[in-house]
C-alpha cells in the first residue's frame, strides 16, 4: 500500500552535520503534513519538526537554528538537515506523514522504519 523509507543516519562528531531523507511510495493520492520525530533510549517518541503541504515549518525549541525541515512534493520526499549536532541529539529518527491513498476518502498517519543518529566523540 503506502510505505515511508528513511535514509541518511549514522555516526557523527559533535558539531557535525547529517541530512536525513524519507521518501513515500505506493498508491498515494495526496500528502498533507510531513514530520520528523525522534526517540532516545528510555524516552518517549517526540516531535522534532513538522512541515505543512505549503512549506510552513515548525520546530521543537532544542533544534531551532540548527535543523531545517524541507520537502519535495514532486518526489513525495521530506528532508531534515541537521547542523551543529550535539550528543543530546542522539536518537532513532522517524519520519511521519499524513497521506490519503487512492482507495481512501480520508487521510491517515504513516511512519517510517526509523534511522539511527549517534552524536559522539
């Protein structure tokens, strides 16, 4: 049906950068908001950044000025550019999207499989 595939995670030193990508595929009719969440060990999953279908972005305070969320609607893809990374950014990062399929009259929420980001010296 619909799936979200993430890539771009890895190990980086404090102060470094990573760019995450998440592409949606399947019987997609329309995609509304897209977002990135993260979950650190022993913690609950939390919203990091969200972007509307029109490109309006919002961020959690701890990443403002360091992270940038963007999207390419023609490719059904959302990105997260992460700069000036800190050890506390270490987590599994998940993409999320509200998608209406060809066979549905409403939007539903879909999740990617997650990609590990580790910030350590």
